[in-house]
C-alpha cells in the first residue's frame, strides 16, 4: 500500500500491513465487541446527519463538520477520541467519493448513478488507533478506552501482544478488524525501500486459469505453473458445507457455524494469494527478470456463461486479487508490471507466429494455425505438441513485445512443453523472502 506524504515535499512512502488473528479471553472479547459496536453506531449517526444535510441542502459535509457536530454524542464519548474521529473521517471519505462519482456521471465518464452512502444498522466495524494513542509496555501494546467506559466499567485500556517481527517505531496505525465471529489486529508499518536492479528486457508472461492458476513463461528459458487444484478443492468443500447447513433454511439464513466455515476458507484464500504472488516475485528476482506481463480481460467474470459448475469454480478463484498483489509487489521491488488484454492468445499458435487480434477487431476469415487437441495440449501446424497454457502465456508476451522491445528467440517448443509445476502449501513452494 502506497501513500503520499504531503507534509514532506510530496515524498512517496511505502507502507505494509500485517494481519494477525486474535484469540481473546472472554473479557478482552467483550471489550473488542464493545468498541467495534459503538464505532458502528457512531458511523451510523454520522451517516444520518450527512444524508440529511445532502437531501435538504445538497451539501457534502467534511470530516471537521461531522466531528464538530457529534462531539457530544454518547457513542462518540464511549470511544477514545482519536478512534471516534477516525470513524467519522471514514464516513466523510465515503461521501467525498460519492460526490466525486456524481461529478464523473455529469461528465459522462460513469454510466451508473451512485447511491448515497447508507447505514450499516447491524454488526461490528473496523476500529483504528493511530500510533500516538498506543503505548508499548513489557512487550504488550496498550490501547486506551473512552471516558464513558472508564466511568461505567472502571476499565481504562486493554492490551495486545506486540509482534516480534516488527519494530514499534515503524508502526503507524493499528486496526481492530472484526470478521465472521473472529477478531484480527492489523499493523500498518513503514517498509524500507526494496528496489532491486533487474533487467527490464527479461520478461515473464502470465496466463491465468483454474487448475493451472498461473502459467508463467519467460524469454530467458524458464517456465512454471502455480497449481490451482488444491484451491479449487477448498472452494468446492466450502460450497458443499454452505449448501449442507443452509438446506431447508429460509433465505438469508446465517449462523455462527457458517461464519466460522467462511472465515476459515477466507484465510486459506488470502494465504494462497500471498504464496502465489511471492513465488512469482521470487522467481523474477532470482532470474533477473525486470518485467511481468499479465494477461487480463477487464470484466471477464461479469456475466460469465460457462455453466453453473464452471461458473462457480471460475468466479470464486480470486485471480483479480492475486493480480493486484503481484502488481503491488512489483512496485515494491522495482519490477515493471504490464497488464494486457488476452484475447485470442489461447487459440493462436505461438510456434507458427499467428497474428493476435484484439477482441472485436478480428479480421474476416482469420483462423489459427494450430488447435487444442485435448485438455491442456496444443498442436501446432507442424504437428508439435506443447502445453496449451504455456502457449497462451507466450502469446501474452507477444502481445506487447513490439511495444516494449522484447526479444523472444529463446521461447521454443521445448520450453513450452514441460513447465515445472509448483503446488501451493507444499514444502518445496515455501520460498523465503529475498
């Protein structure tokens, strides 16, 4: 995550976020539920006031307007002042974004008119503590509570352990995140610059799928596949469990059991995204690859029509999140990230040098030289058999080769025939950070 520090000559600073699952005692859990609940109630109060001002006067309130208006609100006083201010600042930001979207609608850049931010009404919300509100004592972080809490419950603070892999001086913000009956603590911290000098003419092309989540081919003679079968299996198990517990229940049914199953699956998915992105970046650093080309068609999951089962498999695989994570790490390490549309890359034959039309611009009578003979296998016009996904990844590089001045002489049928398969959560894929 990058932020712009306008107070220091517009210097761009790099921030990371570490998320840790909390196993709270009953007392700590009650405190966390209390502050997250009152943060939600305060947000709803702020949304109500901001909505009324917009409907009656057409005015979008600033964060200062909201804070000044709600300082005496009991929900505000039940929270630590800086936490309460942050909750209202989030409300102000949502209305600011709404105003920006309205401006884009008037300009014709956005077709769908946005809705006015609405109430949360139930549940818990994220709570943010700035660095200056937190104290470190004997390896524990002290978080202060509001004045009303001190008066009502005789409790002025709560404590959470400090992560051993972070320095307290690097922490900028700590967030308490409630999600599916669980609590996480997020540490936002400043990261050192990790830019690595890599050769930009060395490129890695990435084609995404389901069983082969990422198929990667480079122009320096390397190719590998990040296996997606286990992740697909996790999603299938999750869908079966959800279906089992919802059978015979009314629409919208939810329970603690469903929340725990969902949170377990979400943790596994986040872990898969981070592991897959790390495998790609480590490969680039190890092999002096300075450019990544990712094949991606925007909106490809919207209106996907591949059948009920295939749709479920395709839509639930978080490839978009993985692409964004790879792009984030590329920026962190100084690797050039290029996103290109991938139309006809699977049909065209790389070995035969077929033209690669853009979607909607296919020339009349265009036909590929090769074809898929069966699942995962592509046959060129000369009869050479190669991995179909590797053929797609190589064509993705070829889509931007002329623009970036890339040389693809090393990419041959031997490279495209037998890529290395890397399985997530396997010992061999647990690569250390460079």
